[in-house]
């Protein structure tokens, strides 16, 4: 499994023994498959798209008998190697059906491969909504709950993984299991089994009124924290060393958008789409660094200034997601969960650091806030969190600033978001979690033969060797 053609400019580390730019460990005739933006590649020995749970059970049993590894993937909308394998890959693209809607309890049961963009529209027909959503809707419902995708938050608190009330999965022995109540309080990371069905607790469909204003960067952190006290959802964004930052705030609204609001939404989505297309088309790797820095600065200014806008209302899933007509330019993301109590100081330092260094031009930052949750291995397990997300468009140019920001965040006890790029310096991120041993024991009980392990698991739980065995310390 090596890097793909464009992976040389990615923040994702090559595995030991693999060649970042070439075929590396890839065997002849093996399929090549990339993540959503083509920056991370895998070469599984086989890719299968089963259609039923009994078929999945048979596949897993056979794999366990033959000592093979299985990795299930959703939309491959992760930024790191969590989804990769060089053995058997299972795609759940045929598990996309709605199984049941219970209007009275406001619950929906769907198959694990259902993409969010379809789910939100089905819910709308029944007058229902999820409590929250991340910036994008291409991912699958099993993928987002498996990695603790958090969404935008504030006083309006529940996050997506917390809305799961029942889960059905095929474990490492090839047996179906149903998880409810306390058993759901773990982020599975694709390491407990293959999730085939999920029942989600919904709430009545809602609209949000959104405001975005540009503020001087020196005031940005205080303004965002003050907004958090008054508004239902809040985020903070800044780009490179652009002198103004954006505070976004949303309030839940009972009524639908006016035609003016709809028109504004549509114009803005088109504008963001155009900015994104320009970013995607810019051949950063072939340009001199000084020119690139200038281009990123101009784009950063355009983005901040164009995003300031009067308030408008939209359906929750349009207002809370990054609506750019379904197009995002290829980029890397590192997202670090900071304890909320220490976040303000860290964010102020991060802003100052980027302002002083023009190599930050290719980085856009988004900060979101979420409550503490009771879910082993979720980055916000047991602590209120400010999520510091680095969107990195040119990994080579921005690398020194990214390193400095990562060091800064870890000095404030950050924990890495599992689906993003795990910083190279964070050798065993799982061990930052207070409940990782307990989680690991549960994982081993679900998958005693290690069928679902991959090298990413070894990297995050076991050490630096890239070996696939479960961690010795846990086994001992
Ligand atoms: C443009 C973009 C925007 C994003 N915005 C946000 C955001 O705002 N907030 C946030 O928190 N995250 C965000 N993410 C990250 C994203 O939500 C996660 O990477 C999510 O896990 C992707 O879901 P997926 O279906 O693509 O899963 P994949 O990337 O395919 O898989 C992720 C993990 O889930 C496991 N998995 C997938 N399906 C199953 C299954 N059926 N059973 C068991 N395990 C399974 C896989 O094995 C793997 O370990 C964003 C990603 C992108 C590309």
C-alpha cells in the first residue's frame, strides 16, 4: 500500500517499507483505490460488494478461517489511512436502504452504507432531522458514527454518534450482534465488526438562522466564546495571516426560509463552489513557493471577505454543512480535540503563530465546540471540547507551520480526530484516551482473531512497527 500519484504533497505519512510515490508494496494486478480526494491510496488484494447480511457473515467466517484481514469502508471520506488494507476490502455501497421509520418515537432504522445526503432528505419527508451534522454529507451513516464525527455545536448539544440507539453488526466470528444502551458507548473505528444497520434518534425537522461576521483576529477567540453563550451553534474560522476572522453563529428557527434566503443560499453555494474549483485547479506543486504564498493569501482574503453576510434561514442540513454544491478541493485535514477549559489560550497562540508566518497561507482553520460525551475513544470523551481543524491545501509549503500548530495543540493535551491525518509525532494516539485498555479488551472480544485489524490500528494502538498483531501490552 503506497502513496498515489498526488500523495507526495499530502501530510499522510508513508508506512515503513512502502514507497510514497510509487507502487510500493502493491502486487501485480491488485486494484488501486483512493480516498475521496485522491491523496491516500490503498491496494487491497480483493474488493467485494456484498448485498446481504448472511453473505457478509459467510465472508467474515471464511476470512477468519483463512487468517485473512477484512476492512469495511463507507464513502472513504477519511483523510488518513484508517480505511486502508492490503487484504480484503468490503464496500457497503449496496447497504443503502431505509428499513423502518417510527414516527411516534422519532426513530429511523437504516442500513449502514446509507449516505448522509440521502438520509437527511428521507428524514425531511417525515418531518424529522438528525440532531447535528458535520461539514459534509457524502459520508455514510456507519462511517460517521464509527469515527465520532461531531458536527457544529454549542448550546444545541447532542452530536451524531450519540443519536444512535441501536446498532446491528457482524462481528469477527461472522456472527450478527445487536448493540443497545451502554454497549453503544464506544467508537468502533471499524474494528468491532461490520455495521449493517443503525437506529437513530431524530428530532423534529428544524431550520437555522445563520450569521457570519468578520472580526479582527485579535478579538476572534473572545467573540466566538461570547457567541457560544448566546447562540445555539457556533464556529470560528480564519485563513493564513488574513487580518480578519469569521465568527459563525446559528440559531434554531421554527419557520422556513423566505425566497430571498433561498436565493442567497444558492448564490453563496455557487460562489463557494467557484472558490473551491479555483483552489483545486491551482497547480501548487509546479509553482515557485513565493508565488504560491501570494496566491493562497489572495484566496484567503477572498474567502473571508466573501463569507461575511447578512443573516439568513435555511433547512438545518444546508445551513450547518459547508454548502459548495458538493465540491471540495483536495486537501488534508488534521483535527485536534482540545479540552475546552484550556482552548482559549491555545487558540490565541495559534492565531498569533499563523499571523507571524506567511507559510501559513495555505492553511484554513475551523474551530467548533462540542460537549463532553460518554463514549470510549471519542476525542471528546469525558471533556468539553474545542475542535481545532486545520484544512491544509499545500502540505509541503505549510508543513513547518502545521508542525508548530500540532506541537502547540499537544502541549494543551489535544487528542487526534480518528478520521483525519494523525500527526506523525503522535505515535500511539489511542493511549491518550483514559479508557483505551477497556476499549481494547472489548474490541478483542468482538474480534478474537483480529480479522478487522489493519496497519493503521497497529500504528495508533500498538507502536511504530506497522505490525498487525494486537498490542502486546494489552494481551499481557
Ligand atoms: C470534505 C469532508 C468534510 C468532513 N467534515 C467533517 C466534520 O465536519 N466533522 C467531522 O467530525 N468529520 C468530518 N469529516 C470526516 C468524516 O466525517 C469521517 O471521515 C467519516 O468517518 C467518513 O465516513 P465514511 O462513510 O466516508 O467512512 P470511511 O472513511 O470509509 O471509513 C471510516 C472508518 O469507518 C469504518 N466504517 C465505515 N463503514 C463501516 C461499517 N459499515 N461498519 C463498521 N465500520 C465502518 C471504516 O472501517 C473506517 O475505519 C469530513 C470528511 C471530509 C472528506
